[in-house]
């Protein structure tokens, strides 16, 4: 499949890369790294990256606005995204051909040429593997972007990093491409004291059911009190892993500006992706998100997750 992907890339002069809405470092890292790899090895090709800019992660690169003319004779490469409806910044139906590279469980079958490997740590790992396997040159900034995606999606090798392949790629990035982890950690992990205080609020207010479900609701007033915005919760979620009595945890955050309740959930055993797909969300088996209409939908999710936790305990 690696060769097939390379052949299809060679066939097109114009390539548009896209990833999921609400981009994280793996989505951004994989798209921008692939853009740089293509540009380095095939300098004449036009390569664009679609999607809304993410102000926190300017490091990865600048997004392009995709105009109608750009779709003409263009190849779509969708990265880190299992479903068409969450593609950011492009209309899938305007492309004749597409490639999909992803590590989420499949939702839509939308491309004939695809790599889907749910055992891969990240989409970035798949891009590095593809680049090395095809003997393509890897620019330094692409290597750095890939490194950041792997580190972010595994939360510094805390999960989804049980295969030697992941470590081999990271070794190559550090040894051959001279990636400097400490410089990059600063970009990924530096945060404000307000965010740390919000984490304190979540820790103090998380209710835990007897089945091991933790949940917190954060109102717009809470956000204002702490001087943070509704996006701040995302990076805090991973810090509740490996806690006795906590199997699954979910945080609901009021987002007044967009009129939704942002929801983010993690689990260290119960499979939660199917439940979130019912609420127009989704993600990984153990890490999901959704945008809900109201806190009453949040209560429904709490009940359903608690039920899943109970069944999970029974199975154990
Ligand atoms: Mn990912």
C-alpha cells in the first residue's frame, strides 16, 4: 500500500491535505509533515493544507483557504480522520480520488487507497513509516512535527505505545533527523497557571460513581472565574489516567459562544467510541469527544457511560 500511495501522489500535480475538525498535534503534525515531505521530494507539486488554523500550534505551519478552482484535478489526502463529516475545510465530494491515512477505528469507508492501522500510535507514526519505506527525504521540520504528533497521541508513551515500531521511528527521528525533544516539549506542554488552576477545579469537583465513572460539569461562569476558555479542558483530560477507582472520566464544558456543551471523555478499559458516535462525536476507542446541545444531554451520557462502566466491571 505504501507504494500505491506514492504512485497516486506522483500522478497528481495538485494535492490537498485535510484532517479532522478540532485539530490536535497528531492531525496537524501528520498533515504538515506530509506536505513538507512531498514538497521536499517533488518540489514542482502544489500542496495545500485545509482546515481552520489552531492558534496554539502555529509551529506546524500555515493553513490554506481551499477555493473552488483548487478542486480541479486535485488529489485529496485525508489524515487522522475516520469519518467524512468531520473533515475540516474541504468538500470530500468534489474530489475524484482520495487517499486516507488513519489510526482511528473505521467509520466511513471513503477511499480506495488507504492505510488504516488502529495499532499504530498515531497518524504521524504512519507518515514516518511511509516516508522511510518509500526512501523519501525527510525534512527536519517534518521530523519535528511527526515527533510531536507521536508524543501527543501517546501522551509521552503512556498509552498506545506498546509496539517496538513506535520506538524505532522515534529513535530514527532523534538519531537521523536530529530532532531535539526538549525544545519541542516546550511547545507542546507549556501552559498557563490559569489552566493549572482549572485542573485543580476539575480534580476537586469530579464526582465518581461506584462503577468508576468520573464526571464534571464546567459552566461559563466557572471558565470566567478561572480566566480560561472552553478549549482549555482538552489538554487536562489525560492527567486522570492511572487513578484507583476511576475507569472512565468525562468533562462537560459550556461553550456559550458556539451554543454547545463541549464534551471530552477518556477511558482506560471501557470502549466508549460507539456511544459518542451516537451524539455526533467520536474519536478513538478510549478517547472521545462530542459537542452536545445541552447539559441534559450530558446527563444522558453520564447515565450511559455509568452503565458501560458497570458492565465492564462485571466482565472483568
Ligand atoms: Mn491521532
